[in-house]
């Protein structure tokens, strides 16, 4: 993308005009959440001003229009990820709820004492804790895929972990700490050769790369809207129909029922079986708007630009004495986690904030990974297509100043 195209994109994001402590905002915390373009903000405003009525149950005009908008959003999401049917798209509050849904419903249907779930060492807590809870509830075992010194999963060791007790593999497509892009298609194929279903955490992948769930062939794929320029509180669980029909509902209440009697309740058809209560029909339409915005720019254009920006930032960071970057795989997303000498990451982050530079510090909800690395945490800079080389240069200068103060 050209410099002018990037400037045009930046103009779409009002928050980028903000000043922090009198300094222009440089926002390098996109792996935590992305900023929202004006079209998404307008869509939220339009929904509440013109289409605010509870959906699916009403015969009146507003309810019917809100229902139509919500279901069109579902169809758009299905097309965006190339789901075979919109019935395979379940709206959730985000990646975390989607994984919890699968962990509970799949666990109730498929798992018993002695069974095993495989995850990796680089998982976010949202893809660790729900499986730990399942293992505690069912007296099961959690098996962990190790990684090498570059932050790449050991596929040879992964194959050895699969055995007759394995019930599911749940793995992140992109590490939110290391930026490593895992070979999930290969991992899915390995699992399928043993008839093991797979869940892919796509929270860090969807904003940066093209996703085709039919080509990937995972049984479940999850992601959050707020990572891809949509509001918080909306996300997606894609599941193959055969599995969504087999596993029980996660929550009970309105919408997910067909009939309710005190003697017995029967459940609704897909996708409503897994959407108890009033859904976020405003958030769903805003998610679709965000995906349209990304699609208009072109995910391949975004990926190429962010890759170049990440490589440039990495090269500039490595010029700083004492710099240590964690995650050096050749296949990386737009994330750089680092430490400088023995300076605590929190101290760096606090001083950078006073200079208007927003980065994330700490364990990034991946404590087991940080513990394995033997460090207290990292400073994490994560990029989006609205970031620029000029911002990287300003950030590097600010970081050098901070290191000089603390080092």
C-alpha cells in the first residue's frame, strides 16, 4: 500500500487524532484490541437509532428489520470465512466464550475419565483454563505441545502426543506473544489421520490473513470481533454442522428452545441452539461492517504491508544494545515481544506511555509460556495497517530515550 493509501486509512479512525499527555497517540497495542473505523461507529449508531428491537420473536416492523440485519450479518460472516452454511456460524461474546462453549458442550458429549486434550505451550489463557476445567471435572489429562528456541511448535513431538486417549486438539493459529504463525493445516491433517477433531483459536490470525474454514477443515474455529476493528463483546464460533448438531447446548434460556414444558424441553435448530437469550444484534451488524471494511482494503494487501512494517521495526529494535526479541520464527505475524537488558517491562511501558506510545507489558495472558521463557514478562508492540514507518521511528527514538533513563 502507498503512503497516501495509509494516510487515507488513518483518516478513517478518529481515535488516531487523540493526544496522550500532549503527545500524538502512537497505538502499538493492536494484538490486545484494534481501533474502530468511522463506518463501524456509524453502524453502531444507526442500529440503536433506527433498528433497536429484540429480534426473532417480534412481528412488528422494527423487530423484523433488526432480525433481517442480524441474520444478514451472519450470512456475511459465513461468506467471509467461507463456511458451507451460515447455520455453522454461532455468534458469541468473543473467542473466550466460544472456547468455553466447545469445552463444555464437546466435553459433556465426548469426554470421560482418562481421556486427553492436547494444547500447545504458547496458548492464551482462554485456550488453557477452559480445558483445565474440563479435565478437573471429568478427571482427564491435558497434554502440552512443546516449542523450539525460535518459538516454533515441535510438530514431531505433537505427533507423539496423539494416542488412543486423545479426544481433541485445541491450538492457536498465531501466538499473541511470539507472533509465531503455526502450521495449523498440517496439524489438522495429522489429527485427522487419527480421527481426532481440532479447534483453532483464530483470534490473532483473522485480522492479518485470509481464513477459509473449509480449506483448513478444522471442526471448530473461533475469533473475536474486537481484534478485527469491530466492537467488543461480539465474536464467532464456526463449527462443522455434524458436530454442532451432536453436542448439547452450552446455556439454556430463551431463543435456544423449540418447546418448553415442565416435563421436558426440546432445543432449537442451528444456529439458535447455541445462542441463548437476546443476542448482540447491534454488535453482529457492526462486525459485518468491520469485515466489509477489511475486505474493501484487501486482506492480502493488509498482510503484505504489516509484514513489511514488522520486519522494519524488528531491524530497528535490534540496533538497540541489550535488545532481546522473543519469537524469531520466519513465519511471524505483526507482533514483537522484547526486553532490553535487565529493565523490567513494566517500567519501559509506563515511561513509553508518558511519551504517548501505547504498548502492552506483562505476561499477555500466557503465563505458562512466559514462565518457560524464564522472564517476568515482555514489552509487546503489535501493529495494524493504520500504523506507519514514521510511527516506528518515533517509537524507537522514545524507546532509546527510556532505555537511557532506566539503563
